[in-house]
C-alpha cells in the first residue's frame, strides 16, 4: 500500500550560514508531515547522522509520542533517498530538491514495496 506524498524540510542546517547550493549532505534534522489518507496527518522528525560515507537515522513521531525509532538503513543516490523503517513496517522513498532543502516522496508498506 502506498501512502500520499509527504514533504520533508531541512531544519537547522540550512540556517547555519552556508549558502544552500553548497549544502550537499543529507545529515541533519528533517521535519515532515505524513499524509495518511487525505484527512489524517502525522508530524514526524528525522534525525540523520553520518559516519564516513554511511548514513543512519532515527525518527520521532510527534503526534503519537514515539521517539528515537531507529532506521534499518538510510541510502542515497542523488537525488533519490530512502529511509528504511521496515522494522516498523514501512519505507520512505523520495527525492531531494536542487537546493538540498526539501525531500518529496511516498511512504510504502514493507521493505520491498
């Protein structure tokens, strides 16, 4: 099952003083809204870290109170990005915009949907 498109917006990193066009890294804090069915939305917060070339991350569900839900994996192949939360039953597949400030994509059920 695919869910409606959501948009993730880059948080504090863009405000750190570097011009947007020099920002080429996914790490940081991303806020988003998950549009479940056109009438129900959930706010969430992704915290993406990077060690060497490997990304990892956790998610907070701001409306239901779940915190630090670990991702199985975070993968990128610009402009594509995937947040794998198959340990919770869903995966996010999206694309970064050219300014590296927004990701637009969809949530899907399971790791291979």
